[in-house]
C-alpha cells in the first residue's frame, strides 16, 4: 500500500530562519513526488514535483530513495511562506491518483 | 486561462438525500480527478476520469459515483447521504500522461 507521512502538524519558525518540512513515503515501485501548498483562502496549488528538479519561491526538495523521503527546504523563511503544505505521491506510470500526506502548517513569525 | 471551476461552492443536504457536484476542467485538460477532504481522513482520492472513461477508483462505497462528458466536464454523485459524507470535495484536472493536477476551490457539502 502506498502511504505518505508528514510527521509535523505545525512548524513555527521566525522570519529568516531555515525551514525543513518532512515527508516520508512508502510505495512499491517508482513514485513521483509532489509538494502542494494552500495559502489562506486560496486553492491547493502545485509547488514542486521531483522530476522537475527546480526551485520555486526559494523552496527545493530532493527525492532520497534510500530514506524514502522528499523533504521540502528553504534556507530563509519569509512571512508570505505561511501556509498549509501537503506532500503527495503518484505512480510514474499507470495509476496517477495522488496519495496525500496529512499536511504541515507552516507559520513564519516576524 | 480559466482555472478549474466547481459548482456549487456550498451545499446543505439531509441524510438519505442524494447530491450532484459539477466540475469544469481547464480548457484542453482531459483528465479529471475527484478528492474528498475531511479533518479526520485528510485528502482521499475518489476517482479519475479520462476521455469519458473511469481509469481509477479509490476506496469508497458504491454510493459515490461519477461521470465525464465529451467536453471533459465531470460530475460526481453521492446517493443516500450519510453524516460522514460531510466534507470538502475537490476536483482536479490535468492534461493526462503524468502532467500535474490543478485543483478547483472545492464544494463544501454539509449533511444535517
């Protein structure tokens, strides 16, 4: 069975501090990993996907197949980063349905 | 380009009734997926349609059904509503073929 685990419900940091949102997964096969973000009163939107290997809004995430992790990182948090962050996976082929983690709320304090 | 549009935004129903929710995907997107979001279970996959065919189905009872029309618009139907069906129902569309899913604002369904 596939599963995504986000161990922290809430992560609170000060502006300018580094941020790491943890995501671990289990999947029998080759997964594709995503980070979705939901800002206050906005719809869920894609932030990153591992196959793109790009940095969006200063965020990066590296797929570690050995540790089955896909942690989201940003070196210097900004107040506008405050949001709900969801890690999700799907198969690279075949079943494309997203399996989501429970989400982590990031609060960046001034 | 207009985003994914879901109607209605809010619905209140009573137990035993049925409900139909609608989703208009982004123009050109042929894949539509539905998700249920609740505080207890989080975001759970319901089903996916591509070119009017159901491709995948999540672990939900048969009371939950859906369909997709030739213009890619999709509807989902829930019959014999139960209190536990109260949730935010999200629709997502994509080009298919592994392209990312884009979400709508959702329909918030409350069962009294």
